[in-house]
C-alpha cells in the first residue's frame, strides 16, 4: 500500500497563507528532509530561474528548509543533465512543482522517467506538492488552459499524468476554482467560466469526477493514513455530473468515503485499491528490482556487481524480445537500461580524477603527527600509523631527506 502524500494546491503556493500547510506537510516527514523544486512547467518562460529562486527563498526564510533544484526545463536537455535531474528526484522526500503551463509540462514529462519516479516516490512515503499548473496535470485528463482561454482554441481535454488514478482516484483536477480575476467576466474554474465548465464536463467519460481546489487552499491525500485533509482559506469541491460536495478548512474525510468504495470493501477488495489494478508484470517487476539494486550498488561503489547486474538485465531484455513481449514494455526496459548506463557514467564523471592531490593534505597531517610521535620516542604508535596507511594502499618511506609517501 502506498505510504506517501499528494498535496494539491489551488494557488498561492509561496504566499503567507500557505506557510502553515507546508509546515504541516514537512512535519510529517522524517528528517533530514530533502526538498526539491521541479522547473518544467515554466521551462519555456524567461523568468523560470526567478521562480525557483523565489521558492528557495520562501522555503529558507519561512520554513527553515533548503530547497534543491530539479532542472528539467525541456525533454531535449543533454542526457547527462536529464539523468542528474532524475537522480535528484529519486532522492527527494518533498517534491514541489507549481506555476507555468500544464500542457508544456506534460509534453516534456510524458515519455521520460519523471512520471514513474513521481509515482514511486509517493508509494514509498514522499510528499508531492502540486500547485496551479502542476495540479492540472495530476488527473486523468488536463485542461489546456492557455490554449482555450488565451488563444481561443476549442474546448477540450488532453491526456494527463493520471497520478491520482494510479492511487485509485481517476478524477480530473481544476485549481483556481473560485478565481475572480475577470472582474466583469466569469473566470472561475481555472479561467474557464461556467459555460465552458459545463462543456468540459460533458466531454468526460462516465465515472470521472472533478476535483475543484479554491485558491490558497490545499487538498491533502494522505495515502498512508487513508485520509483526506482540507487546509487553507477556501474550500475543495468534489463534483460529478453537476452534483457537488464541498469541504472546508480543517475537515478530515476517510479516503474510502471520498473514493466511494464501500461496496468494493464489502466485496472483499482492498480499500482504496484501483479496480484496474493488476499483478505486477514479470519484466517490469524485474526492472523495478534491478533499478533498486543498481542504486544500492552505485552508492557503495561496487563496480563488479554493477557490471554483473547490467549484463543480466541486458540478457533479460534480449530474452523478452525473443519471447515477443509487448513492444511498450521492452521499450521501457531499454530506456531504464540506458538510464543506468548514463548514471554509471555520471558517477564516474563526478568522481575525483586526481586521488593523490585529494589525499595529500590528510596524509601530510598524519605524517606530521607520526614525526612528533617518533621525536617523543613513541615508536610503537608511529609504526602503527605507517602500517595502517599501508593497508589502505599508502606506502610511507623514511629517507635521509625526510619522510615520503606514495600510492601502491
């Protein structure tokens, strides 16, 4: 069962009104917490860097929390940079993503490792905070807001990440639910207004509810505790075919009640589980286990074991090809295989190239201590330093010109 949290904010993600929400979410994580900011939704904007710097300052001053950057402004960035972003995301406990364009974000996330990593991190206990544009991407479908509101394109939905569907809630998300910027014209429902909302609603497949989040308000799906919590100055609306339920700040609702799964529970199905959930596919299960093992070996610098793992994974992919596995699964396996190779190269690139220069200050310090011990006629301790260094591949030589050292 998933242990993480999905926090959906209608807007105001870096304002005073949402400080208490961020604090609440951070307080539920075990320290030390690694918080990150994904810059993709605003990757096309000239002020993309400013948005991150503003968020970082907000987290530092208001929350006393460092905020690292997952820089993935486009799916066309060099593969090495992409793998660095994926690695940072895999290590994150608190993942924050916000303003920009939902369709731009989807265009550059779909087909990459990011959707899978987000799902895995939520399953393993991380907190995903998605606000404004990013909130729109979480559902089964997404409103192309700018295209409809600014450009005048036809009212329609585009495919979303369906992260909510992965955890048993196949809804669509509409932030800025109570927006009033239009003044003389209706800009509620994320600038769509009521006539367009009704059109959009009529286009949804049967059984797809709408989750409306007011501005400066957060809907917290706590998957570990099986609860929904509402926090903020507005309300959250769960709407299906014009019928609405409204939830206010401070309310806590059992997840099963929210999902309307009491009948499934009576039938013996696991509460909150997706009706479309299936047993893990052998190839994909092996792939997930291989990735986890790869990360462990990489962290311990176990080169021989890493090579063995990659060779076995290569054989598995070839075996799947011969047995006519689904092309999509094989493509996913190959992509993961390539990602591991890039991660290996990235670790090599980041490793020190001149080890003697890196060690020199520390070894010189040890030899200085050893020389003082010899002058004090503490020859036993002096010899022990030399022997311990020798076991680590450092040869110490006493010469008429003084003590020298070299690597074995």
